[in-house]
C-alpha cells in the first residue's frame, strides 16, 4: 500500500489536527476568562478553585489528547514526506489544499 499526499485521508487528518489546535486555544481562552478576567469584572459569577481542582484530571487528559493528535499529524506527515524525498528525490511532494475537491 503506497501512502501519498493525494488522498482524502490526509486532508481529513489535517482538518482533525486544525480542529484539535483550535479547540485547545478556545479551551485555554475560556478558562483564562473564567478564572482570571471574570472575577475582576463580574464578581457575582465566580468559578471557584474547588471546581477547577475537581476538573483538573479531565483538563489534563483533554490537553494530552489534543497534543497527541497534533503531534501524530505532524510526525506522520514528516515521515511520509521524508520517505517520498528518499524514494523520488527529483519530485517534491504535492501539497494538499483544504479547498481541493476530487
């Protein structure tokens, strides 16, 4: 089975990595707003530390999972690109565009 950059699989993997990165950024901003900014401006809705301590394991697993998805995508695309360069040094790999339709 030859792996290439021309398949829909790689496009979907790239989308999954972008969604993981975006959700990590949104999740971080959400907790920053709730824990730091919100008590300053709206003291009625305070997210206390007890709730954050309860959710700490879930938060850690979320970040670990999202980082694993992103790292796996970067690692596998680098590995495939390296294999392609070694097997066909005169042809660079064709990039995938998200708006490309097959």
